[in-house]
């Protein structure tokens, strides 16, 4: 056995230093396997003026993510995943110098893969709520700025976010949880049942255990497929004809005297390879009641977005053009609205691409000298090795 791992280490080192164009994959036999890779997002952003008194339009550069990931199996049933991010940032004592290099855990979980109908999992992993609220892959965003960009709501936060109170420091979409998920009826239905908890105190004012459910439906009888894995994607680039509808619910108690937060999510994705082009449309709706246990702290969100992918390769990949309209608290008096357009080149898969997007933001929550509307431009580069 030791020789097998020594051989694996030698293969790993040779593959990395040889500059392979894909993640390292090693099969040790007997259900044992290992895979690792690297991924990053680099953005150049023109940020519009947000305050008429104390702000100027500006261009800046940001490494949004710089991650190393690994996953594997100890046996055919016992599997694991890990991901960490080096792109954390801190400011020095002068509060003006950004330093990169803070390492944060993003994923660390174990899966007991008993069957496609029932897979138990535990650890730091994405909370399976609504498609656009963290369960989606950040490397498959239609818009490089993400589905929830600049959707503010005073007192209740961004609507398209992880609804759980306790989050992993390296990623707001992850929480410490234990759950079960699987597919039934030949993939027509997919389900998630889970609990979230990250404290060991028993005070009546503490955050209590959160409980969540997500169910998906895909009309497989019509030749469509649903989301194949635990994590969902906004686009599969025409590799499968996808039609799926998801319904999610999450609730968490905040102790004596506080309200129980209740969150509802609905989403749908349609994508069809038509030969020359692959159109994609996805929508999402979320409704959070008594956020953080505060009575009346409610927030709603609505998003409609999609793209048209041209299936012909150019020198830098397949071109695509997309749009996004999103709004927070659509039924309230104060709204935040974002309209975006994007042109991009998919070099290889969803994680290797170049995109240029424009986001127009209007925020009714702006007060004082804060501007209620502004425009941002993002040039984004992804790689996923």
C-alpha cells in the first residue's frame, strides 16, 4: 500500500510540473482515487461613482478567488472533498494597503455514497437552497459579477444568499451541516434533507439548529436531464438538454423572544442544444421572513437571466451573449434593481473563460449623498485546472 501512495505522489509531482491541461487524477484501485486542481478568478473592474460627495469612478483589479481543491474516495462508499481559498484580503495598519495570501477553508466534507438514491454527507459544504443563492457553482455564473450583485436591502441583507445564520468563514454559501441527498425515479426527482448547526451553547438567545429541504423535478420522459451532482450550475454549455424546477424551504429558530426565520426558494433552468446555438434561460424567486429572528425583517428577490451560446469554436473558444435582470424586495416600497449584459468566450468548459459585462444598478435605499444609480463594468478571466 505504501508503494501505491509513493507512486501516486510521484505521478502527482510529474503531472503538476509537466503543466498538464487538466486536474490531476489518480486511480489507486479498490475504490480508492484522488483528484486535485487549481482555479482562480481575476477581475478588472470599472466601478461607477456611488457617492456624490466622497467617491469617484475608478478602475481596480481584484483576485476574487484563488483556490486549491481536492476530492477522492477511500472506498467505493467513503468519499471526501476539500477546497481552500488564498484570495482573502486584509488591510495593514494604515488601512490602505491590501495584502493577499490569507488562506481560508471553503469546503471540507465527507460523503457516504450508499446509492444514487441516498448519499449521506457532513461538514462544510454549500447549503442546498435556491439555485442562485449559493448552491450554484461560482464557476458557471452567466454574469461574472454573480447573480446577486449589488442587490441591497436595508436591515435584511441580500436576498440571494445562504439563509443559514452560521457560515463558513471562507465562503458565505457554506455552512456546517449534516444531510442526505439523492435521485429517485430514474433521475426525475432529486431531494436534499439537511440540518445546519455550528454552536454548542444552549442559551435561549442562541441560534438554534436550522432545517432545510430542497426538491427538484426534471421531465426525463421528454428527454431532459436535471442537475447531475450535488452542486448546481447556471449553464452546462449544451452538454446536456436540461429542464429542471426546484422548490426549497429553510427555517431556523433564534431562541426565546425571537421569531423563527423562514425562507422559501423557487427556481427553474432550461437549456437546449439546437445544433448551431444553445439557448439558456433560468429564473429564481426567494422570500425570507423574519430574517435573523427579527420580526418584520423580510426580503424578497427575483431574477431572470440567460444566454445564447454559439456552438462554433473560435481561436479563444465558444462565444456567448447573456443578459440578467434582478431585483430585491419586488413588492416593497424600496427596491434595488440590476440590469446586466455580457459577452464572453468559453475557452474550455464553464471554468475557463473570458467575459466582459456591464451592470446598471438602481438602488431606492440610497440616502444622503449616496447615489441611487450607477454603472459598473467588469472584465473577468477564469481558469480551472
